C-alpha cells in the first residue's frame, strides 16, 4: 500500500507544479509584486487533509525544489522556500484548531506565505521600505486564501471518496 | 465556513489596518516636520536623479541595454508614461505618490521610487549573474526565467 500512496503523492506533486505554471501564464493580478492567486496551495491543503502533515510537507518541499530548479533562479527559490515554509507552519498549526475550517487554514496559509516573501524581500533586496506593501499583502492574502480554501473544500470530499474506492477495489 | 474563520478574517483585517496606520502616521509625522517627498530615479542600482514630487516635470531616463523610459511628475504623482522596453510593465503600473512605492522597468534596470527628500538611496540591487535585480520578489514576469511559486 505504500506504493499506492507514493503514486498519489506523485500525482499531487504534478498537480502542484501544473497549477504553479498556470499561475505563471495568467496576467498579474495587480501592480503589486508578490500578489498571486496561490493556486498551488490548494494542493498542499488537499494533501494535508487526505494524507496528513508529513506527506503534505514532503510534497510541498519537493514542489518548491523542483519548480525552483526547473523554472526559477536562486532568488525565486529563496522566496518560494520562505513563503512556503511559513505558510506550511501556519497551516499545520491552525488545522489543529477545531473552530477553523479549511477556509480559515487556507487564509492563514496565504497570509503567512505573503509575509514570508515580504521578509525574504526585505533581506534580499536590503530595502526596508518594502514593508509598506504589508497591509495590501495581508488583504490580498485574505482574499486569495479564502478563494483557494473554498476550492480545496469542494474538491476534497470527492477526492477522498475516489481514493477510498480505489483501495477497496484492489 | 466555521465561526473561527470569521475571527481569522477579522484578525487579519485588523492587523492590516493597524499596520497601515502605523506606517501612515510615521509618514505624516515626517512630512509635518518639513521633510517632503521626492522621486528617486536610479539606473542599475545607482541613483541618477532626485526630483521633488511637487514640481511638475518630465524626464527621459536612459537605462541599461539601450532601453529608456519617460517619467512624468504631475500633481504630486510620478508615473511612467512611455518606455521602449519589450514588456511595458512599467507603463501599465499605476502612478505612485506614497513613500516606499516604486515603479520598476526591469529590462532597463530603472527604479523609480518615492522617498523622503534627502534620504540616501538604499541600493537594493545585488549583483550576480542572471540576477534580474530590482526587488523582483515574486519572480520576473515576462522573462524566460520562472517566478517564485
């Protein structure tokens, strides 16, 4: 059964890479750097829900490294890592709180991701003024987190059912 | 959606508003004490011009790789109105007026930033081969290199 899980995680990883690429193709949402839809986070949420935090972390790190190596530069890698790790931490912690649904987890993840990138930007570009983007990034994180959280919520139930079916058939 | 989600959203909104207020009051205090805003234009990391935000003016900036752009300062705002670079992202960006706001032309390595008059320009463009520079922290849209995911 471990092979089966590896296969599923591989699929999820591919999905994350593809959603990242789709985002790249879409026009930028606003003039503000760092604002994006964060669609890849849907995959992280799904993986966390269906397979648990450890596997979700594995998929996340793999996705960041792969896309950084394949398509990005050392700089994009650093930003991805900083955003991704902080987002994962926020999501892992908040998913334990029963009063928060996957939407709330997603919002916190998106916001944490943006803050991670903000911090990385301040250090890399050595420009403290970047902190002025803070409020806007928080607001957009809230919006995109809400959107991706809703999508994840819709997709998780049928996915969970599909995985269960496959397992019983075999 | 659960009850906790609403609290999360509210918390984030409150933090955002607080953050904005703190920055704004810092700016307002600086401005009322006589420091006014300036437009700092730099090419390839070095400041080439500092203009007052409140004197209407138009300048053509020559950047790297033969690309130029035209910066307009009118009614307390700075905007890029023309550029001969391939992506024209700088022209599409909205006019800036608040301290910290920037407009960047990546191919030309031109950075237009609002800062407090007289403050030294912080050179944030680190140089390394292949580094697009200019604080492109969500990746460089429009270039062959992919952005951060």
